């Protein structure tokens, strides 16, 4: 059965609407600043994503509660580990790091989260997560101990994304890494969009409206921007 939040994404895409998620890293976010932070976001924002490669202070619960209190936008968890789960959010991107070959991030973390997720009302959205080289070593590469796929390996990236879809992923996330020097390139986004039928998320290193538009033009359905809003 298709959940409400996923159905909304599909419906928006059918209506030609492009989606924008702002990513909040709980480790770098001050809950006291929630209202001010929300007031600085572009009006095109459609989703709030919360998560990070690490969450040492276990702040995710409090951060999500604050966002839910002050915003009507859907809050999706974008977890760096099985510990970043809170029922206060609306949905969870159930990520599998298909670009890497570390079993812990392909299935291990997911097994540890499974029984918790079964007992929550969170909408769980299986997501094929591909780390693509953004020109600097990303936190994802460091924490997962995997190597990003080179941007030149377009056909391998497309095949990996397609395998993810064939394994049941409902979304594909092309990730250049937070603070990437280079965002995911147009040929990669175009190729994945053309080959797959599931919505395409693109994030990492997108700082301007122009870059965002470029990603949409290439075929991104949802763009994620994080670092650029962190300085608030
Ligand atoms: C990181 O894709 C997101 O997981 C967002 O990246 O912080 O570079 O915007 P930025």
C-alpha cells in the first residue's frame, strides 16, 4: 500500500510541481532558533528532511518536535544510522547505500531499525541511496567507509540506480555529499531520470537557485539543500 506522503510526492510530480527539501542536521541545529530558521526558508520549500551522518547528542527527537510545532511542512527522517528514528516525524527515507559495498549500510542498519519501525506510525519509504563524488571527502563516505562513485561512471551509476528500483526502492537519491564542491552532474541526473520510473532526489553542493533549476531541468523531482541554510 502506498502511504500518504509518498502519494503526495507522486501527485505533485504528475502536476508538474518540482519539490524542494531543506535538510536539517540535528548536530548543527539550535532548537531555540527553529522559528527564525523556518522564516528564512524559500517559499518553494515543500519538505523538511532531518538527519545527519552522526547525531552524537541524540538531538533528533527534540529537533523534529520543534519543527512539527512551528511548521506544517512534512518532516522526513533522513537517518545516518538506525538510532536516528523518531515517531514525531511523518515519514522516513529507508536508505540503502547502494553505491557502496559495506553490508552494514546495505542491510545491517536496516535490520536494527526494523522492529522499531514496525511499531511506529512512520511512513517508511524504501530509498536507493547513491553517493557520487562531490570533489571532497564527504561525511557519508567517512562514516560508511565506502567510496563515492566517480561522476564519470555515468552508466554504472544508472545501472546501480536501476538495480535499486528493481529491488523495490520507491525513490532514488543521488547524493554528492553535504558541502560538496561539485553537485551531481546533468548527464547523471538525465540518465537516471530517463531510465527509472521512480522519483529522483538530488542533493549535495546545491547552493543557488540557478543550480537548483539546473537539477530540475535535468530531471530531478526533488532537490535537497542543507548547508546553504545552516548559517542562520
Ligand atoms: C546532504 O544532499 C544533502 O545529504 C544536502 O547537501 O548540505 O551540500 O546542501 P548540502
